[in-house]
């Protein structure tokens, strides 16, 4: 049985598809968006996250670290990430939970055990499981096994994906997915490369294939001020989606600053620290513009 | 919907009225008792005292009121019950000056107490007798905080009315009494004389309530004669007609029905200070026929219905729970008198009980936004989602009402206890979460029981470490208990020891009430007291149930789980090390404490390791209590709720093996330890549903939510799914505590206690304590803005 790297399993996930859901977060993503709100989802490796407020300066972590990467200042613990070999020994001894490892290996059975706990809620609400990330398709074998297991248990599945994956893999997985939450950020290939580090190539094909096949798709559009809220991008997106045979609905997810603290915990620079979230008027204007293409548009799941 | 000028004014008056101690009732009762020299049976004495009160207490009809009558001489002028508990001058001083739940005591009241009431009742109040009659073992356990005693300064109450008053006037109830008297078997029934005394006393009470109503009718006409405003004059004349009609006769319309109930309510709460005030129960189904007929005949409009209900609501809010002192004040530190109006549920024939009036009552709950009466929805699988959604919209405004009950499981609970299925369906919840067969049951809560304290005593081999006194049984040196099973066995023995003490005390106290202060007026209202010719306190009701309410199941579970996990399974440390840390209140043992808090399975996370320990402890408590006999021909059952007692109980329990520091609050109800549940509400509900709710008489689950989680139609839908799922799992009750900005601030200060708090961030939700400070601040500001 295959093993995957998961960084969180969230119960009562009520914003990731219909009904009450459990969301399983896969670690690692082929994209490298610099304002990702889950920065711990990007790397495929486990990472240390440090919560300053919780540190009680007991010093156990210093003892535990064989690399000499841990030190204390007058307030909290500090990790020299160049020396750190990610062994996790400091987190093991940190009883105050100031140091935590994001990402752990789990078997399909372990993940299924967590998923199956909330079947009563899925049944009642028409909910199910959502695989999110990171990018679940990057751990395709593991994902496939989970999807098949869910189908065997009669659990509805959703896949939250950026769809940057080989189309063969994508098509194999799609059979077991009841709903796609399809992330679409930037339409122009060059700009997409600049922002995410990869081109739009497999993404657009995968979306077209999916939609034309009649799959249930909700396009999720993270609205990032100054990055993808310009007229050109909106027009390109509206045009692309409107030209598809079955026009998928679009859900706008406006940027919020919630991820900033996580960059701090990972010891990474938060370039978006000062970036203001879009105003309600701006969000609404984009929504109306997209609706003008004959698309069903919602904002954070609430219909326009 | 905006309130009418009348309702706004009456509501504001009610909010503005400051609770005060009124000596009126105490003086009238004293005046009556002073004159008694002859040989009167207890029921007769009590009936005549009731008559004296109803004939002489001041009549209060406030400007603009449609529903009339106050328990005291004015709103929130709160009577005392010296025959039960006569407050000392120190008590009055405490009531007047305490920070929370205070009652103003003016100089006149103090001097009446000093010069007349205290000298007369010295040695006569039942409270003194109760404490005098208890054993040393009882007193030791009581003082140690192992249990509380509900009946020491409040009358056994806690019962709810069915539909009888909407079908019968008091003249007809009197005819029933007469028939019961005529049927007495003087040759074979050795209790015939006692029954005659009781039945005659009931008849006196019927007349007394009719007289009380007639006095209101006369007062209304007197006010009408002086009234210049023709509209108010007509209203006062109508009030006069209503008060002439009811309660002597069955009500003919909506107004009469409400006024009838209100007179009955005042009768019950004037006769005695029953805890958990009497209440009308399923108001929507009782009043629906009057509402429907009024609309059909064109004699009632929607607006009039709404206004009458609003006026009725205000009457409840004018009656704070009678002043409590001592431990009773700590276990129930609130003005609310727990009159819990039920809506929804299933009808006697099992059909959907929601009707149009249900929705109007929920509108009134939202519009009035008053502490009292409290309200609940009785949710059956047969009720429409619209009903639950309507309730959810009120809940998300954040004033803690209505609470939500599983009507189908309540029927199971009542049927298991031996009620007929019809009586069970006509029953519901009352007080906090307690089930009862409305109109037919005396369901008597006898006291809270401190479960973690019993574990503490077990871990000290029978000694209470707070005082060093031996109050339990010697169950062995805890460090020599070779297995977790042996520990649980020791706990069970200790538990039985204290439940025995409580049970014995209850048996005496029940008899003291039955002997000295029977309750003939209440007995008229509860089946089958009339047919049996027996008082409510004497076992006259069709069903007689006693409860001992377990407190701190979450704390107890986490303590036992920690011991099982670290000492017996993982062998992380030894029992002696733990005991040493507990004695030191974890001073110098912070690593151990953090291990217990953060590296130990906890109840409330849908983790079978901890949850199976909970089940074992639930069964231990069930076995210790369920099935014991009370003195009224009924049985004991368990329920699990705390009111505010988890604070008091926590204040007598030292550091506990779950990492809790000494004297801190215990967990409340069946909720997980504060902050211990870290996997969201679905996990909490799955954990708590692993106990068998159907074998209790009520459990209380408090779930914290921030208003943002219930935003929009989607938020409401998911809320509905959450509750429906919990009830599929046979959960009994859940109340949603929609948190305010202050709570979030407290969580920012003290994250450890609030690790369970989930907030909506922006299109997603997260644990509040996991967010960065800046975002926390923003959510606090947002919550402040959103809250009502």
C-alpha cells in the first residue's frame, strides 16, 4: 500500500465543496506562487514551523538537535534553517508545541480511517472528502488509491487542483472524482510562468478535456490584486470559459492576508505582508465582468 | 419587524427594573403562620397560607399591559420563602452587595427581617431542619464539595404543564377533586383520611387562584373607570372580562389562554420557590387551536397574536429566580428561573408538531431578546429543516437561545424510564436539558455530583487532599493499583460510597418536604395527584423520578485517560511521580504538565482511546445511580449538566491528572475539557455520541461558534447538517454559544484554554489560536462589528 505526505486533515470543512466535508491536504506543489496562503503546502519535504508565542524557552530542543541548529533568544526559539536537516527531533521534544513538523507520511489506511469517521455528516449533508494541497496530483498513485477506496465506501470525492499534471494521469484520476475545484489564476502563459514558475500548458488542456467530458467542475479564481485582477486577464478567462461547451461556474476567492503568519513560522520572507486584500467593490466588479460572459459567478461560494 | 410602542416600553421597563428583595410574601406568610394555633394538617396549613397570599398580595397592573399579574408587588420585586429559608441579615447584605446576581435590599426590608421575620422563623424554617437531620458523612461530603443539595433552600420543583388548563377551568378541576373525594374507600384504604385532607386542601387552592384572578378583574375595572384614553379603557375592560373568565373556566380565545396560564404560573411560583420555574411546555401546540380559530373567525389578527405573545414574554422576564445564597447560589449563579418554552417536536400521535404559531413564537424569541423565558426547539426527524433554520438565524445573533433538543431521543429516554409513548411525546425538555413527561411527572433534580472530586479522593485513598480529612473509603494505595482496571474498580467503589450518602440524604429530605411543606396547589396541576388523592411531594404524580446530575465528565475522562496512557500503557512515568506533581500543583513539573496537556489522548477528538475511557466512566456513573428507589415510588436516573456548578466544583478540586491546575473550573456538561478538542465540531459530536444518551434524562453539550461560520444561506445549511447528523447519532442536546469579541480577546491572552475555537477567516475556517496576531485582531474587530 502506498504512502503519501499529508500536512493536515481538516474536519467540518465547509468551504471546500458541497455539504460537510473532510479536507485532506497533500504536501508539495509543482507551482511556486509567491503569495500562496498555505506556504507549508509547497515543498514536498517535511518542514519545521515555529510558533513564537508558544515557546516557553525550556531549551529541550537545543539538547535534542544533533546539528546545533537550534538556539534561544530572550523570547523564543530560533532555527538556523541552513544547518537544520529536518530530522524533527526538536519538534518531538517540544511539549509546548512551539516547534511542529508540517507534513507527515501517512498510509492510505490511515487517511481512510480519518475520512470514514465523518460518514454520517457526509450522508446527511451530501458532503464527502476533498483532496487539496499542495497539489494532490503530484502524489498521483497515493491519490488514486485514496479515491478508489472512497468509491468503495460510497464516499463522494472532490479534487481541489491546479491541474498542472500529465494529462494521462489527470484522466486516470478524473474517473473517481465527483467534483473538481479547478484552480485558475492567470491566462497568459508568460505571466503564469512569472507568477507560478510554470506555464499554462497542461492546465488549460486538462480543463477543456474535463469540461467537455461533462465532469462537474467549479473554477476557483483566486483574486490577487495587481497580479490577476486586470482587465486583460479577466477578459481572457471569461472568453476561455465562455467558449467551452459546458460553461463551468466560477467561484471567486479574494486574496486575504491569512497566510502571512505561516511564512513567519517557516522562517520565510512574506513578500505579501503589506499587500491589502481587494475591496468589496473591486471583487464585485470582477464578478460582474465575468458574469457578463454568461458565466455563473459566486464569491466565496455565495451566489452573486 | 419593529416592536409596537407598547411592547417597546414594557420591554424597556422590564430591562430597566432592578431586581430587589420584596418582603411582601414573607410578611404575609408570617402573619398567617403567627395566627395558627390549632391542629391543622400540613396540606390544610399550606392551602390556607396560599389562600391568605392570594387574597392579600398587592395587585399589579402596569400601564399598557395586556397580560397581567406579578409574583411580587412590582416587576423584579422578588419574594422570599421564609418557611423554606429565612435569610439572615448577613444574607441580605450579601444579596445587596454581591457583584453578580445581586438583589437590592432597602432599609425597610432589612428592618422587617430584623424585627419580625428572623425572630419568628428562627428554628422554624425547613432549611435548618434539613441540615440538622443529615448524617456526619453527608455533611463531610457536602462541605468537601462532592455534591450539592437542590432541596436545601428551594422547593422540589422542576415540572412543566401539559394541555389540561386549555381544556378545563379551575371549577372543573374542583369538580374532579370532589369526585375523587366522593370515591374515597373509607373501609379499606388506610390513607383515606390523609387523602381527604390533601384533596380538600387542593380545593381551597383552586378557589384561591380564582379569587386572585377576580381581584385582577376588579382592579382592571377600577383602572378603566379612571382611564381617559378610550383605547386603553377598552383594553382594561377586556382585561377585566378575561380575568373573570379564567382561570375559573376554560379559555375561549388566545388572550384568555395566555392569561390563564399566567395566573397558574404565578400560583405555582407564589406557593413555593420551586427551582426551574414552572413553564407552559409546548406553547405552540397548546395555543395553536386558539390562534387558528381566532384567525378563521376574524376575531384575532397576526399582529394581535404577536403582541399578546410579546406581552406574555415580558411577564416572564419580570420574575428573576428567587434569591439564592450559599452553595446554591454558586451552583446556579443566574437570574434566570429556567422557564424553558418548547417549540416543535412530535404530537401525541407521533406526527410533526411544527405549526405556523411555532414560527411566530420563534419570531417573538428573536424580537424580544430577553433572558427569560428561555426557549428551545424540539427537533424531530419529522420536523422540516425550515424550522431548524429559523432557529439557527436566532442562534447566530449570539444570545444563546434557542437551545436545540433531539425530540426523538427524548421520547426514547422517557419510554425507557417507563412512560407511555403518548406521555413521552407530550413531554420534552425543561430547565437546562432535563426531560419530563409534561403535566404528569415530578422529576426531581436532587443535586450536582462532582465526579472528578471522587477520582481525586480515590487517588488519595479516601482522603480529601484539600482538607486532609478522610471522607471516602480506603480503596488502596494508588501507586499499588497494578492496572487501569483496578483503578476504575477503586473509583467505582468510591463513587458508590458517595452516591449512597447522597441517596440516604435525599430520602430524608424528600420526607421532610412531604411532611412539613406539601404543595397542594401544584398538586392540582400534575396528573394523577387528584385521582390519587396524594400530594406532589408525596408521590401523587403519575411518574416520580429523582436525578443526581453528574458534573465534569470531560475532566474525569481526560484524567483517567492520562493515567491509563502514561502510567499503564506507555509507562512514561509512575503514579508516584504524578501524585507528587498534583500535590505541588505542577510547580516544578511543567514538562509533565505539558506532556499531559499536549501529548495525551483527549476526549472530544473522536479518538477511541479517550472515548472508550469515557464510556467506561459513563457506565460507572450510570451503574451507581440508575435504578435506585426514591421515597415517592419512583426511580433514580442520571443526567449530565452543570448550570454553573462546574466553577464551584472546580474550586474545591486540586490539580488533576489532565494537566488542569488546582481550583480551576471543571469541564461543563458532557462537553470536552475547555480547549482540549482540536478537531472541530464533527469530532466533538462523534465523541459525545459514544455515550448512550437514551439511558440518561438529559445531557448538555456546549459548542462554541463564531458568527461568521453561520454566514449566508450556505452557513445555515451546513449548520442544519451538523445538527441533524448529531441527532442521527442520538445526541440529546446541543447549544451553540456564538462567541463575542471579548471571548476572542481572552483566547488571545490565554490560548491554552481556547484551542478549540474555530473562526471563519475568509472563505475558510481555522483555529483562532493558530492565526497570527494581526489576523486575530482583525477577526476580533469583525466579530465586534457583526455581533448584535
